[in-house]
């Protein structure tokens, strides 16, 4: 079972990092939607950092949760149109 959480944590970390690279904010500058997209990106980046911190401390359960939460922020932002994202592949559910 330990190998399962190792593999899943690795996969979700990569997924979040790739999704952060792929998400392009599209909200008009200076609008509340622009603020919302910036907040979504900040949350996703923070969860990526947190997950890496947990991983360094051998806390794979919390690392996996952090990577998952971070991706959820991006995916939700993409679904409501804050980001231009690839629609094919595995990065987003839109």
C-alpha cells in the first residue's frame, strides 16, 4: 500500500505543476474576475508548496491532499472561465 500512495502523490504533484504551467488567466484586467483568477493561482501555488513541504517531512497523506486541493482550485477556475486551458489530455476536466 505504501507504494500506492507514493505513486499517487508523485502523479498528483506532477498534475498540479503541469496544470499551473498550462493555466492562462483570461479575465479582463482590473476586474473582480481578474482578482479571482489571481487568487485561484495563488491558492494552487500555495498548495503545491505545502504539498512539497509535507512530502519532505514524509507526510504523504497531507502531501497528496494538498496537491489535490491545489488542482481543484485550478480546475474550478477553468470551469467558470477564469483560465484558458487545454481541453484535451489529462490536466483539466473541462
